[in-house]
């Protein structure tokens, strides 16, 4: 095994969940299992190739479970693993900070947040 050195612990976190899409995928999975097509629908800006790549990396790191159902047509769902669920408080904090930042920068979060089920749930809790 290669010995790795980190300058600070957050580097290890970012190595696993860093990048543009992984936290977004994980935030959606905190709300329950999702099929690939569901994730693609609620994340229209991500390419299919990138979504597949990010899901594979998260699966390899033990953050998500891939559940494959033996049926026709094939059905695959993704969910947070038990280990991945340990990121929930971090993801909630990132979402809360992002909402405060949106309000600071734009004043009205409704003007810049997409109208979708997750944002509507977050808005209801505000």
C-alpha cells in the first residue's frame, strides 16, 4: 500500500467528496435511494458520462451502495452506505451555508434556487 501524506485532514475529505458533482449527488441521496435516471433528471447540467463516473468513484470509496435488481428491464438504484451516511451533517452544513450565501449575494433565495422537491423541502423548513 502506498503511504500517503496529507498537509491537513480536509484534503482527505476533499479527495473523496471534492469536485463539482459529488456533494450534489450525495445531497440528493440523503433524501433516499435514486435511480441513475432520477439523478440525471434532477441534475440536468451533469453529463451521463460524468454522473456514471462520479457514482462509480463514490461506490469504490464506500460512500454509496449500488443496488442491482435482477429484473427486465434492469433496475439499479444508489443509496448512501452506512459510511456515506456519516457525511450527512457535513452535507447539511454545506447546504445551510450555501443558502445563507445565496441570501447574502442575491437577497432572495427563491430567485436563484431551482424549483424542485429538495429546495421546496428546505424552503418549508426555513
